[in-house]
C-alpha cells in the first residue's frame, strides 16, 4: 500500500476502501445485535458494488486517455487498479471469515440455521422441489455455451447467475430470478428454523434431471457494470433528454468486476472469462454466495428482537409553536435529524403551499424520495398559484430516473422546473420562500447538509438551518438567480457558494488561524465532513499544523490527508465514526482568536465540491445554536465505542475503550431527549 501514497497524500480510492473496511468491522463487532451485524455485511456489499461501478470504471476510462492528460487525472492507473484488487481480495476473505466463523454460529445459537442444498432433509427436498416447480422453473433464463465460444455472452448488471459445467465441453449460465425473495424459509422443525438461499433451491433442482448421468456443479457469479452515462456532448441540445435516453445504457456498460466463487476450477474461470469477454483484472474471487446486499431482507423467523432498539426521532421544539414561518421570523431554528424529526421541513413547505401570502418558493432537489409529502407540498404550491421554481439535478447518480419522474410531476402542475447544467452539479440543499407582508416581501430560507428526502432523513445525520436573516435570505435568492440564469455570479458576503467563494473563504479562515498562532494566540480548527481529498486544502491544513494550529478532523469516508507526520501534520488528529446512522453532516469551526466562527453546509473538501458543484455553506450566528453544534462535536470527538483513529496507514484501530463508554450517536440522542423533557 505504501507505494500508492507518500507522506503527503493517501490515495483517495484506497482510503475509500479503508472506510468500507470500517463498515466490515461493524459486522464483526459483537457489541452490535446480530441482525445489525448482518445489515453491515449488506451495507459493505452494496458499497463495494457501487465502488466498482463508479470509481473503478472511472480509472479504467482514464487508462484510455492520452498520457499527458492522464497524468493530471491520476498517477499510474494500472498500479492503482492492482492495489484496489489486492485490498478487495483481502477484504473479501475477511468478509467470508466473519460470515462463516461468526455470523453463522451466532445464528445457530438463536436456532436459526442457514443451510445449503446438501444439508436438505428428505422433507425439505420435497418442499424445495415444489417451490422450484411451482414458482421458479418456468421463469428461468439459461444461456448455454462451449469452451470455444467466440461471441461474448451478455449477462445483466448486478444480476446473479449460476455457472455450471454440464460436460467436458458444455457449460451454462442460469440466472437466479431477481423477482423472487433471495431467501426461502422452511417450516419450523423441532424448535429450529431453517433458511436457505434461493441459489440452493436451484442447485438442488437443476441436478434432478433424470437423463443426466453426472450431476452438474454450479458456482455463483455476478458482474458489475460501468455506471457512467457518458453523454457525448453535454454542451449542446437538451441535457435532460440525453440523460433520459442514456439511462438504459447503464445496464449494458463495460464490466468492471466479475465476482466469482473462489471454489470454481481455474480451467472453468478461464473459459468463463473468455465467454464474458473479461480480463484477469476483472476477476474478483469471493465466497459461494454473492449480492450480500440482499441480507438487508434476511428473515428473522423467531419472535426475538435481534436488532437495535429504535431511536424514534424526537419532536423539534418548533413544532409546538404553531406557524413554522412565524417561529423562523422570531429566531433561527436549527434541526439535527434523525435525532430530531424531519417534520418541521415538511410542515414548512406545507404551510408555504397553503399560505395565501406566500408568493414564491424555490428549491433544489438532488435526491428525491420515491414517495414524498415534501414533494407533494411543492406540487400543491404550484397548483395553488405560487411561483414555484424547482432545480432538479438529474445527474445525481442512481437517482436520475426518480428525479425525472418528480420533475415531470412538478411541471404538470405548473411549477417551473430547471434541470441539470452541463459540466456542473447542483449539490446544495437549499429552500427559499417569499411572502408578501404589508406590501413588502419577507424572505425565509432553509440551508442544510442533507437532501430533501424523508427516507434518508431517518438514516443520515444532518443539520439544517431555518432562518429569516435578511442578508442571508437575500444572498440565497441570488444563488437561485444564478440557477435561473438571471445573473452569472452571486455576490455574497455571508454565504459561501461553490464554485465562486467557498475555497477562497475557507482558505482565508485557515490563514487567519495561522496568523493567530504565529502571533502566539490560541488557534484551532475543527472540521466534520464526509470526505477530505482536495490537495490544495490539505496543503493548507499542513501549513496550519506546522504553524502550531490545533486541528481536529471528523472524517467519515475518504481522507487523503496523512496525520501525525512530524514537521508536516503532527498537530492534526483524525477520527472516523461508523455506527447505526450514516454520518453525513458538514460542520466547519474556526477559533478566530476567541470569537469563534462556525458554518454548516453541503460541501466536502473535495475538488469536485469546491470547483465543480453548486454548494452553499451558511454561517451559524445564534449563540445557542453554536453551543449545540459545539456540544455535539465534542460528544463525537470523545466517542470511545465507534470511533476509529485515522493514522498515516489508516489501520482503523478503535479509539481505546475506557470508562465511561461514550457511543456518540446514542449520547447525541440523549442530549436532545433531555431538552424535550
């Protein structure tokens, strides 16, 4: 690994793999309830699928670029791909060990047995036959080929197949039906519960053909395909239409990974590789079962609760105040979901939709929920005659179809919908409301770190600020005027807006801390974000460290900064928290010589967020809200249950366990619970 990072930067893709390793650690952590550990296996698998479809495909595309440009994009792509494969192979082995040596025995302690077809009893064999004949048999998709097969066989993206050796020269692929549950639960026997993969139902029945003299051996395979849409010309014509037309191509993109059962004979791997037009670099060996993301739906046939206790979102104080708009007018409102309810955001839009004095609503949608009261309120506002402007980012990967669906709904009911711009994504999470009060417009704003999405608001930790601050709301309207193409550059003094002022303002704030430190004054920086990758900002943090600025970083995912290097980053500490909720909020705190400055927003310190996306970061002015955020950051920094130390090698060692145990997400929930009592 050392060859792909130096003392200055850790490779971003290898760092992402280290993040996914932290997810895998949660599956091995016996402090988690059994079904939560199973869920983390599913999360790990789902994450890895997306990594191959997105990042690995990007690196492979870079390989085809001319060398001078390639060097600017990535150093030694082949070397990176080899190291990725090496790390993934190690993690796949660890995954198998956790599943086989920990999860399976722990399930059996609960009288839940996950069995394969060779373990079926006579009764279970009859049940398996009936299920196969009644439900599976007629829908099977089988592809046959021989060892001299010249035309590549097409297999669907992310679909599961059983690859079988029929004879010395004949082979077949049988698709595992994706419209059926992945797991089959047999009737309870002698107080024990038996579950099998649908794969094993197929393996057993496919070997029951009477005319076969020798039984076919089947091995599971899966292909991940390139998820990029590769719009040929973003800068001419209708980008929305081009994206819509390109979506079907995602299912037929270049293979970026062929996941193969490691028990498959090497000769069969070679034949299969040829039949699928794959290369050695594409082959990743795993266990006998793939698509572990299906374990999100792993059945629990017992009456036991084997999952975490639910942390029901707590009611936000603003909900007791009647009108949300009037409450915002009196004072800023800070939300932190999922600990607090997302309901105030929904009610804000519902109130605005029905208020006869509200004249304008402007909002950005990055990832829309499939069913959404919030989006229903936007639709109702348009039907009620408000001027509704919705910017929809249809380049939000894997949510394009859903976003287009909602865009059509908004347009149908009279909203003005603006779709993606070429070469830039709109990643900000912003809402602007204008209300006529005594013939004067009154402005309201909501600026958040998370999407306008009820589903993710229950899974991701995010902050949101509701404000009627005259200057912030005026500046936010300027951002929307940019999106509406009324102005080109939003002149803002308070809001940080990418790609215009975010980098320069953060640079100024870090440089201020350097100056304070050089003058012998206390100086510190505390940042929380998903990813830290931009080399310019990392260099700046190194300069601050060398100057003596104390820097604490809470980084969930990619961290290309290398902490703890003498003469470079010895004043920088980094931890990462992986727990039941996905840490998603972005917070930026600067000591400012005793007059602390604090911001929240949508921008990670990645080059794409600073240079190539519309992002909005807002200051937090109210002292009570600053205190709340600072308290929560301190709770996270003191986590000694789910926090890992990010060191120079990203070994993912847990923060030492001491008493009292502090699990920050549970402590955060208790923090808000006390405020409601």
